[in-house]
C-alpha cells in the first residue's frame, strides 16, 4: 500500500521535476507592460507570470499566441505559451489597447 | 478610451448575441415563442456578477488555473446544451416544447455568465476612475447597442429565410457555434498547461487576421483561430462529429418511433 502511494506520488512529482518550464515575468504598471519585449527560446514551452501593479483590471490578449486572460488589479496570473516557431508574437492589454502593447520574440 | 470600450464590449456582446439570435430563431420556427428568454436573465445576471466578483479567488484556484478551468467548463456546458437542442429538434414533437425552452434558456444563461462577467469587470473597474467614467459608459453602451443590433439582424435574416431552410440553417449555425466553444475551451486549457499545446496546424493570419472585422465575425460564429493547435483542431472536429451524430441519431429514432 505504501509502495503504491509512493509510486503515485512519484508520478505526480516527476513531470514537475523533469519538465523544468522556463519562467518569464512581466509587470503591468500604468497600463504598460514592463518589459515590453520578452525573448524566449524556440520550440519550448514557457510560463509567463504577469503581475498587475495597477488598481484597475487588465486582460492579457494575443491573437498570435491564442491567449486571453483577465488579471485583476494588484493580482498575478500565469499563462503558458509555446512551443513556438521563431518569430515575433504581439500581445496587448485588451482593457487599454492604446498603451499596453508588447511582444514575445521567439529565437 | 471611448473607442476601446466600444470595441471591447462589442466583441463580448457579439459572441453572446450570435448564440441568442440563432436559438430565438429556432424557437420561433418550432412555434415556441420568445418569452422563455426572460427565464435565462436572472440566472445570467446573478451568475455573471458572482463570477466577476470572485475572479480574484477564482484566478488563484487550482494552482492558477481556476479562471481558465471555470470558463472552459462554462463553454463545454454551452456546447452540451447545443447538442441537446439539436437532438430534441430531431425527435421534435410539441410535447417536448417545455424541455426545449429550458435547455435553450440554460445555454443562454451559461453563455451570458461568461461574457457578462468580463463586461462587469471592465465597466466596474474603469467606470470607478472619474476621468474615464463618461467615456467607458458611453463607449460600452454604444458597443452593446451595435452588438445587439447585429444579433437582431441575424435573427431577422434567419426568420426571413424560406420556411424549409430555417431549421437547417439554425442547426448548422448552432453546430459551428458549439464547436467554436469547444475550441475556445481547449485553448483555455492549453493556456494553463492542462492540455499540451503543440505546434500550430496552419497559419491563416495572412488570409484573415483574427483582429480584423471579418476575423472577429468568424470568431463569433465559428470560433475562428488563425493558428489552431493540433488539440484544438481535433476537438473542433470531434464536436462537429458529435453534432452530426445527434442530428442523425435523433432523426433515426424518430423514424423508428413513428413506425411503431
């Protein structure tokens, strides 16, 4: 029984230990992304952690990345992207599209 | 801010309006009237307010996947409702009227909870900023107005079709809307790494950009993606197969029942 529990635990632990997904952090301040440009490796899944430092909500949106997520004021949100071909993938804040513009550069 | 508000709210309203218009047109052509649509409003209102106000805790739930999982669940449930609608239409008899109206009201409530919560979050977030209030409220009303008008236009167009075409046209649109919902749900699950994304099947962004007006319209009806992942593509096809199965199995069943 304990062995079975051990195997099950191992099965849950292994993917997290092996699949070391690179993490990239982006901040939203005054309806701007910091940094505006994120460089990520090609053909690799990465995790974006977005911190919304504004009091107002924002929606991370990208047609090219097929991503869309609401980030409430003062909160953070995770978004996985990739594996992607090399290129430039723009994203924007749907609630402030005039200022909140950024891009993911895959290289 | 005015123009951004118009576009944002229009996008959200349009997605819901397409589904509502098709269901209303189908209901009318089955002689079920339109009054049942009011049943769905209290649930949609309470649901979207609750959804919006718990977005903070929801986002952090399930190790940061809560928002996506909840939205995906809503979309899959709308899809299930549309399959049931297609099935009931296939075995149709006026005795099934109440059931049909209930399932349709359910589909609309669920769709409005998702779209409505985003509108609440946006409007309540920015209308609280005194400098922006007027622009946000005016822009949102305009966006909602345009979205609802387009919905009315779709409804009237469906109703203006020759009678023999009305039901097939509604069902075909419903199948596409349902499959689009499943595809959006799979995108959300890829976003939180619950589904493996994989590389895009194709890139039709040069042909129809998702950000263009035609792209937005295609998105609202078909769940159009310029760069779908293999999982999205597969689930889209599977949803269409489920719809076609519901369509033919219900007709087969009805024929058998009529023979007895």
